């Protein structure tokens, strides 16, 4: 599977998880733990997506007419990765991030 297909697949996973979480809001009190769990699951999937974006940008940079413009986008993506990692670590997901190679 190429990077584009991986990104599309990951985006579909993110959307499916968001939809699952959204459906639970009808009965919030009963489902609040599952809603919270799925919230963090979405964040982890988004972090995975940002890592795929990092790979895509590295490939793009090799053939770019203006590699500096790609570098700026890489820097933004890396900042987003760092902030998401920090947030997830604060909520106790450090071990999972390590297991999945996301930190």
C-alpha cells in the first residue's frame, strides 16, 4: 500500500471512530466513559495520520521545486505531532504511544 492509500485508510478509520463516538452522545450519562475512550482513540489515530503526513512530506521534499516551502509545512506538522504527543502523555497514553512507535 502506498502512502496515499495508507493516509486514505487512516482517514476512514478516524471518521468511523468519530461517527461511533457521536452516536453515543444520545445517552451521554450511560456512555460517557466510552465517549472519553473514543475521544482519545481519535487523537491517537490523528497522530498516526500526522506521522503518515510526515512520510509524505519527506517524499515530496525530494522532488519539490521549492524544498523550503515543504520544510515550513513539515515544521507545522512536527509541532502538531509534539503537541498531540504531549497531550496524550498527560492523559496516560505514553506506554501505548511507545508500543505503536509514535514517540
